C-alpha cells in the first residue's frame, strides 16, 4: 500500500530512507533545517574491519554498512568519484606485535567480509610509493577495501536522486510533531505550514530529544561536536586522488581527496552541546600528533574548519525502528562517529521495515526501546 510519509532530518540516514521509500512508490516529503548536520561536515572513513571495538552488534552493523555502499551508489546513480572512493586504508600501531595481531584479526574478519579486499603489511618504502608525503619510520597494515566518503557530496547526490523520483524536499524546521487519533501525524513547520502524513520518520540525529520530549519521552541521545581541518595543496593536485586514508595511532586521521585536498581530524567534544564555532585550539593536539607522519603539516595553511554535531547514546551504540508506543513513527539516532558507515544500511533497513519486507540486519538488536522511555503517556 502506498502511503504519505514525512521524513524529518535530511542527513545521510534521512536522505537515504526518503530515497528508498519514494523508490518503492510512496509519496515522501523530506524536511531538513540544514543546521549542524553531521553528515555534511564529515569526511567519512569506511573501514570498520580494523576496529577493535568489542561490541558485536556494532561491528555486524558496520560490516553490513560497508558492504552496502556499492548498492547505494548504483541505486542512487552516484558516480562522482570525489563523493566515494575505495582508496584503501593504512593503519599504524605503536608496537609491531599489535600490528601482527591486527593483521590476524583482518584475515579472520575477511572470512565473513570479503569487502575488506587485499590485506598486507607495507614497508616504509612501499608506503612512500602510495603516499609520498608520509615520513613515519614504521610499517603499517594496508587493506584495499577501505574507502573515503565526502559526506556533503554524497548527501547532495542522494537528495538529487530522491527529487528526480518525484520526492518533495523542503528546507524548513519541523517545530512540533503531533500524533492524530487515526494513527496519522501532524507536523508543524517553522515557516507556518502544517503537514499531515500516514507515516513519520524522525532521522534528526542529535536533535531527536527536541521533537520527542514535548510528547512525554525521555531520550538517551546527546550532541557531540566534531571538527575537521581542511587543506588545499595545489602542488599535489595531480597526485592525491588515489592516496589511501591514513589511520595513525594517537588522535587524528589523514584523509586525502582528489585535487590536492586533505581533511584532517576529527575531534570528539562531548561538552560543547550544539556549538558550531570552529576552534583551532581543539584541533591542535591532533595536528601536533600527526606531524610524526606529516612533518610539514605545521606549514600547511588551513583553508577552513568543518564543524558538525554527531549524536551519541550512553553506550555509544545506534538504534533504529518504530516507537513501541506508536508504530507509525520510526526513529534512528545515536550513530556517533561511524554514522557514514552505518547510516545507509540503517536507512535501507528502515525503508524495508516500513514496507514490511525482510531485512538483512537483525533489527531486534537495534530497537529504540532502551534509549527512548515514555514518561508521560497522556500526550500520545
Ligand atoms: C567531523 C566529523 C567526522 C566524521 N567522520 C566519520 C567517519 O570517518 N566515518 C563515519 O562512518 N562517520 C563519521 N562521522 C559521523 C557521521 O557523519 C554521522 O554519524 C552521521 O552523518 C549521522 O547522520 P544522521 O543522518 O543520523 O544525522 P545528521 O547528518 O546530523 O542529520 C540530521 C539532520 O536533521 C536536521 N534536523 C534536526 N532537527 C530538525 C527539525 N526539527 N526539522 C528539520 N530538520 C531537522 C539537522 O539539521 C540535520 O541536517 C563524522 C562526523 C563528523 C561531525
């Protein structure tokens, strides 16, 4: 049955959900207020296989997320190589024994994640061949399946595909959501209009409490400020397109893009609320650490600082699915610092759930219930 659906929040999750719902015949309106979006500020590293996070639910979701990317790009017709490119990831460890351990882990994980690609320990000479600016004196682990994503370009491409299918995009703020007696929803926009729909999807990242608290819910979602320094080095313009992502030890990653563009970051600031002011001070310890790999970094002029607000939960795990008290409202949030990896598969799963289709992801492991508690049911 085709429905009217409002998706509030146009980051990677909302835009992808809106795209798949519109593609399956629904009449979808996507509303985004364009403020603080994590997806647009992010330079995403898609390389979950080398993570030593122990939580299996997180790893399985991130693994499925990385594997889903080629399908997302094909479905949305995203061909721009600067939006997503598999350039490989190069990971450093302080001790060689740890590098060996991680190499074993990569081989084990390859059995269920062929997307990891080639796995190899590279010598200093090998590394300088694929990333000539790196001066570090130790070996590193290379996996060829690692990718980098320009969040802003990817989101723009998905939204374009959504609109080409006939989806309606509104730049506006959903000020208030109200459940109606017939299971429908009413959405009050900041600019005045009031919309109604049969289904509501809230993909508003860190802003979820602002929409659900007035309905009597307590929501375990918090804002985290993330900053990245952007550099443009014209003298390397012809070379950087295929350079791999560098994941050093200590703080910070080095993410080269095509045409001599480098992004370096990102900070994880849990005490800054929704502040979006660029602060070089917070980036400085990271930039200092990275001079071990890029000794000339202090001489590079910073072009700009990208700032976004991530959403995190108390256990740093994402959640998605219907509200237990209202099954015509779906939510997703808490994607934290791996949301460009998990966002597209979460979105596809949300669309499949709304369409009553089987899902690849075991959704019972990611239910919103532990994170969204109904304190006062008189509003619903
Ligand atoms: C600097 C930085 C670096 C990162 N690096 C990586 C990385 O290397 N790898 C990785 O996988 N992930 C990374 N991430 C994390 C990733 O970007 C996020 O987890 C992910 O983009 C979250 O997507 P989202 O759609 O849930 O939320 P968002 O992208 O934040 O989108 C939510 C949208 O909802 C809108 N909104 C909120 N309230 C309303 C309302 N009431 N009405 C209308 N619109 C509303 C907001 O304005 C926003 O546009 C990084 C994030 C940052 C900030």
